[in-house]
C-alpha cells in the first residue's frame, strides 16, 4: 500500500492549494501526502497546519522544497499574481504540476506562463475544478450525444451572492486578482467553451464598479470598524445572515475582513459581454457580485438546432433541463444533482481523484494550460473592451507567437 502514496509539495500552503491537497488526502484515504511546502506567511502556515491536519516541512523557496524532497507532484496555489513566479521556480524539473486557476493576474504574465508551460518538461494540470463536476460532465455527454443538435449560442450568468467576500481581500485590487473577468469569470467561460468546444474570436464588454469601493481607509478591517454593528457588509453580519457553517471560508484568515468600501477597491463588481465564436455561433455572459443570497446562483443555457439545455447549478443542488425543439408543451427531461458539503458542485472531489492518478503518471491533464488560456483570453478581451469601450478581436490582444492555439483542437 505504501507504494501507492503520492508525495507532493505545496506552494502557498495556507490557501487554495492546501485545501485541494487536503480534499485529496481525504478522498484518497491518505494516499496523497503533503511532505513539504513553501509558505512565506507564518500565520497562514500555522492556520494551514491546523486546518489541514498536517505539518509538512516548511522550506524558504520552491527550489529548496524540490531539492530536499522526492516529490511526485507540486501544487501551486499562491495568490494569482505569483503563479508565474512559482512555475518558473520549477525550471529544469520535470515533476507534474497542479496549477490553481487563473494562470496569473496580468495579461503579460499569463502569456509568459503559457510559453513557460510549453517549454516545461513535465505535465501541467490547471485547477478548473468545475469541469469535473458531475452536472457539467452530464451536460457535456448530452451535447456530444446530439441531444440539442448543433449549438448555435449560449448564455451564462453568475449571480455571486458571496461577492462581498471577494471584496474583503486581495481580489478587490485589479493588480492582484486581474479583475473578476480573470479571477472568477474564467470558471464559467472555461466550462462554456469546453461544452461547446469553441474559442472566442471577437468580444464587447461593459464593466462597472457600482456597489463596492468608496472613501474608507485601505487598511480598515471589519473587526476594528466603528460601524461594524450596523454595516451589512461586516464579516460577522454576513456570517449571521448566511450561517457560518455554510460559508466556512469566512471563518478563517482574518485578513479577509478588509473594508469593502475602501479607496483602493478598483475591481468591477457588475459586468457583461457578448462574443462571436469560431464556429459561427455567439455567446453571452454576465456576472454580478452583489446579488441576493436566495436568487439563482449560476445558470448556463445552450441553444441548439434540436433543443435547449439549461444547466441550473444552484448552490447545494442542481438541475439539468433538456427541452426538445419539436416536443409538446410538457415534454422534457430533468436530471438532478446533489452536492451538499462538496465544493464546486462536487467538482473538487472528482478533480482530486483525477489529480491523484495524474501525479502517479496514469493520466494526462484533463484541464490544460492552453484551455485555460482560451478562457483567460476572453476575460482579458473583456477587460480591454471595457477600458477602451471597443469591440475587440482576439488578435488585438493575443501575441502573434500564441495565436497558433486558435488553430488547435483543444477538447
């Protein structure tokens, strides 16, 4: 049994990578073991050890971790702005890599990461966990089986009721998170492009900062604010409304309680785009970060020549509704999915099963760097379109040396 244990090193142990590793440890019954890590923050390291119930050896650099430990894989889950740095630290190695999405926070570094991954000797898997969710896989199977015929257009909507949590931390700054087009929308765009097996050609977007931001000091925290009792965006008040156990991410890392009305907040909180696709179809996508908790969370709609497929992801349970174009009034098929207590619509649990086999060299990456780049290109087109108030083509932003990706079959 010991021969089946996968030993990994984690870069950014106190955050998402540590959480994915912990989920993998539980799902595999301990067959994935974190033996070393790089975490520059003392508090986050100690919180990670406590929360993830392990104490890996802590090394000052990624290089030191790789040199000291015989690793089957490396997981990079630092804040977005340090993903390329983490990857470059592995230069000369060939160890399999799990890289949390997005690829990085700025367009230049995103492109450089694609280039680095192309030259890297080991396989790289991107953490687009939603594509592993059973509800998304079922939708993909229905589409590939021809249930709706050729898909002519799609619509995706994310109503992020926990968006306030995003604006309590580093994601509220464009330079650290890359905006929600990169940080969050790429989840949905990756799913929609994979379902339709398309790439964006042209895009127009509108993005606004409407509910958050203001004139509060940048270092103001909820815990010391004079308005903490009455402010509806105070972390404690959010927990009381939602139930602390339902959003455990609010229970850790007090740094997440930065004031959402601070001056430095510059990430848009309400945005939408319309895009032309390379198969002749088109897509719509919008997301809002101040919607009601009891409203629809995430919905995808795919319109085909033979019918329509609606994917209502919900939050703790979801539903697929397949309606035939030539059916009668009550015709249709419904598929229900339960994911109470399992993150990302049960995507995390399914992803780490694949991750274990990926680190063992038994399977290649199902979610690749090039696929992630397609979604992030759409995100960056949306950023640029919003800033320029212009309808942009992918050639307007994608460097010439990376445009070949549009000619490849990626799914």
